[in-house]
């Protein structure tokens, strides 16, 4: 099975967004906590996309 390194980058970027964004969404003040919460949501989407494309490479074809 050939794993694309760009998919591993998607997984790690999604994890990094979730790990930073969850505590930041509770720690930051009003306008910035919304951006941190949005980053968590984007991190979840990017992480799920990376996992999907890693295990099912031709999913969108």
C-alpha cells in the first residue's frame, strides 16, 4: 500500500489545529475564541479528510 505524504501532512495539520484550538477557545477573550473554535472545526475536517484519503486513496475519483 502506497501512502501519500501529503495525506500524512493533512493528518498532522488537523491534529495540530485541534490540539492548539481546544484550549485556546476557552482561554482567549471574546473575538479570538471564535477564531480558535473555528480552527478546531477546520482541524477536525482536515484530519478526517486526511484519514479518509490515506485509507481510501481513490475516494474522490
